[in-house]
C-alpha cells in the first residue's frame, strides 16, 4: 500500500494527515455553541465595548455587498468573510478573558483551545501584511 495523499486529506505543517471532511464536520457541530457564546458575550457588561464593536464591524462587512474579494469568486469570495469573522470572534474572546468565556461556553472541550486553533489555521491562509492590518484594526 502506498503512502499517497488522498484528495480529501489535508497535510498540516506537522506532517500528520488530517481528514478535511472530519475537520469540517466537527466545525459544523460547534457552530450552534459558538453562536450562543458570542451572543452571551455581547450581552455581558464585563466584556469591553471595543471588542463588541469590532465584532459588529466585522458582521457589517460580511453582510455588506461590497467586499475586498467579491463573493462571486468561488471559494475566495466566501473565504475573506470567514477569515474576518474568525479574527473578530478571536478578538472578542481574547478581550473578554478566559474566566468569562468559560462561564458562557456550553460546548465540548476547551473553547479557548478550539478558537485559537481555528485562528491559527486562518492566519496561515492570510498574508502576514493583511493579518497585521487586521490585528491593528481590532486593537
């Protein structure tokens, strides 16, 4: 049997194969818990307003018909929206503090580890210059 890579596999930097379908399925199951977490953090008065504002601006960008990469371009058109939201949610969670985030998290596992891993993967897809601009804008 050969060690060839199947079309549905992704090889992360550490070299261990990761089933892309499995990763996507796991991410889909986390979406309801992430939506609950974000809505609870937005309602929590202990979360800084700037973090909430960053998420609001990102959401407005995603809903806007004007994009850096038009949505009609396959994959890339939607990818920029996903990456912007990932950075905004990461900023919200980071500024909220681990105790508050864990208090509001209903999902399985450690939400901070899950979000950091998702952002790490997102960052690997974005040029460093763009990532640094997003970091400056989010504070």
